[in-house]
C-alpha cells in the first residue's frame, strides 16, 4: 500500500493463510477488501467447501452499505457465456466455466457481488491472468468482485502483461473512482502517541536503543517456536510500545505545551 492509503486503514486482519481482510474509509462510506487465495480446481471438495465457508463468514460481517471488494487468485474460470447468471457476470469473460468458477459464481450470487473482469471489453490477452509453465494454456482465474450496488465505481479491470511479478500470474489491476478519507486524530489519539521528538536528544536516543536491545535479548532467550506469526508480531509491537512509553513518555496536548 502507499503510505497515504496505509494511514487511512481502519482494520487489517489475517484470517488464515488464504484470506486477508482490510477496511478503509472513503468520503462516502467504508471500503472493506477481502484478499483471497482459493484452492485449485483439483483440490478436495472438503478443502474447497472449507475455504468458501470461511470466506462467507468473513463476508457476512461486512455492513451492507460498505463498498465490499473481494480480490485475488480465486483459481476459478467463470467463462465467456454470461447468460446463465446475468446478475453476477458481464459479457466479457474468457473460456469455459469450471467447477471452481461455479463455486465462485454461487458465492457472488449469494452476496450480491459482480465479477469485475467480465464487465469491461478488452482483447483476450488482457483478460487472461495465468499462463501454464509451457505457455500452451492461458486462463482467467484471478478476479476482482465488487458489491452489485457499487458496480459503477470500477472504471476498468484488466491484466497487465508487462509487469515483472516473478510469477506465472499476470498483474491484475482494478481502477476505481473512489476517494479515501484520512482519519482525524482526536485528543485521545494524540495522548497515546509517544513523544518521538525526544529521540533528537543523543542521550535519550541511546537509552532507548539500549533498553530495546536488552529487552529483545531477554525475549530471544524465552522464544517459543510454537508461536504463530501473529503472536510474534504482537510481542514485537508491545515491546516497542512499552520501551517507548518508559523512555519517551506521551506527547502533551497542544494546549499544555
């Protein structure tokens, strides 16, 4: 994310190794984004069903007035024939629908979503998003879905062949007509901010670094390999905050300066 977009983020939650949820504010409403990596078409039905059950549970918690977007490698072909589900598909899909594609369409239909890549007319080379290792097969399996009531927000969805992504997938970009809104910091938020200006003082900066170094040395001795990535991150974050509070304190309210 760009720094500007990062600072507007309201929520960021890794659900599991295949689903990530983030929520950002816009000038009109909130923008929840669910990023997915779906099981392949050859995966067991139990694995596929488990993925979509989890995805549905995450989607269910999104307020209906939000601009819900679901994006990622869905590993499903929705096909060029859109007439079997006009509510979800546009006339510009690619190829033939497969089992994963049918699951994706059912999910979109249940949640009032449309498949953005099928809404815009492009040459086929800008529709496919994956190429087989031997270059003989090309499919449209990465998708961008958006809530049906907001289908006019995407201005374009297409693949970009020239992007060097070190992958057999093409870069897929959705251009949207939407403006993020920066969050205003309240007085309570300001109180929680550590006074990093004190780091300009050499002695204070040195004490801070020594305290941080000693704390992480102690944590390394107590390290538990069974901890998840999220648990390790929480430990790192809380350690930084604790040392910062002890050595720097909080910023004062403007009227107290």
